[in-house]
């Protein structure tokens, strides 16, 4: 894999305000991967580097999920989100994405069930509660918050002589900032809960 190319593409994706371009850049970056990095090298240094690279790849995948959710493509990524959440049960950002996708797919009970599963896993494995962003999303799903409704696809929006306002954010990676966004996520780091234990409490 061309690591410098991967990181450059991901950086470009996070710099642009154009979601379509960002998604294309992330797709291109993720296509550079050809299986596990440094899989034949087993020294402590290479193991640490491999874990770092896998985390960068995982974060890029989460960035791409955010874009899909902002544009109402929850049905297209639901199966992948479910599989990834099973493989990463302590990652709160991923848990939030799956909860939102389930809710937008008309499955709020499943979204709430996944929250309970995540909360239990965090308590048992790390002895901690979910972070505030995930708790707030849980409360909004529980209250059937109308602002979590799936956004209207651009093709369905009537033409207007005036440009529609853009959602502007300053954080990286970009949050779910559609009308159904978890707004509090925009102020949170983007690491998993496991990473948050080490770096934020991140995450």
C-alpha cells in the first residue's frame, strides 16, 4: 500500500466541504489497501505500526459512513455497519452510526437494543459508561426526536433561485451534520472508546 498516498487522500477528503468529492477521495484511499498491513513482520515495532495503520483505515471508513448517513444512504451501509459493530463492540462512534442507521431504517427498537449492548460491553470490558454523544443520541432515539429524520436527497429538493445554506463544520473527521445529525458529535474526537481510554479519558 502507498501509505503517503492514502494519508494524502484522506486529508483531502477531510479538507473539502463537498461530500461527493470527499466520498470519492475516501473510496480511492481505501481501495489502496490490499489486506492487513505488514502482516509478515512480527516485531513489537511493526506490530505497533500495524495497529496504527489499521486504526487510520478504520477511521477513514467511519468518515465515509458519516457521509453516507448525511445523505440518507443508511440502507446501503446498514449491513456493513452491523458487521463492523460486531467486530468492534467498544467503538462508540461506530455504535452511534449503527444506531442512527437502524433508527432511520424504521428500527428504533433495534437501535435502542444496540445502545444497551454497547453500554453493557463498555461496563464489562472497560468499567466505563458511554460518552455523552452516544448517551444523547440514545435519548433522542428514545424520544423519537423528529430532527433525526433521514435528510431529503438532493434530487428530491425543488429547484430554488436562492442557494441553500451549507452545513459548515470545523472538526475532523466531519460529523453527522444533516438534519438528523448527532450535533454533539461535532465537538468530540473521533477515536473509538478503546482509543478514548488511552487518548481522551477519545474517544
